[in-house]
């Protein structure tokens, strides 16, 4: 599978490593070159410096051939905008995004975006641990 990940923070870098180890073709796009230090030396994918909302940067990252696009930056708005671009402009078959705000996550899910709110997931996990 060809995967483009926008954001090379802890989650983006770890996901890139996992997918790379499984043999997927991975490109990580980030606006800060220092973020790429999180990628392991054995990473065989591409690390590309660029803005995730820039059409040309997304094209360089291979979004036009991507099977999956994942937006995991620190900004909910950036993630949603990039996810919408990937889906509606570049017709990426599978688009996922991280949304910190649980209210936004629910709204975007209702609009058809595959999203995940770590805030909700972690709160549910803590609740389950307390109730154990």
C-alpha cells in the first residue's frame, strides 16, 4: 500500500515505522525538518519537507497515487482541511485524521471523515481501568 502521513510527531513517526516494517511504501510530510529525527535509521520510506495544505507538497509526497492518507499534526483544523483535500481533490480511497476535540471528532465522523480522538480513547481507557 502507498501511504502518505502528514505530521512526523510521535504518532506519525511511530506509525510510519510500523507501516514501513510491514513493507508498505510510506511518505512522511512535515513542515519542520527537525521532526524527522523521530524516524528510525532503518526507515526505508521518504521524509519530505513541506506544508500539508500545499497542493504541490502533497503531489510531491505522492498523494495522487496514495491508497491511504493520514493527518496526524497537532492542529485539528489542519488535519481536517488536509483530510478534506485528500478525499475531495485528490480522491484518496482511504483518509484518516486525528482530532483532539471530541465534539469536532463526532461532527467530522458524521460528515464521513474517518477520525479518531485520542482524548476520547484515553478517557475511555482510564474509565475502564478505574471500573476494573
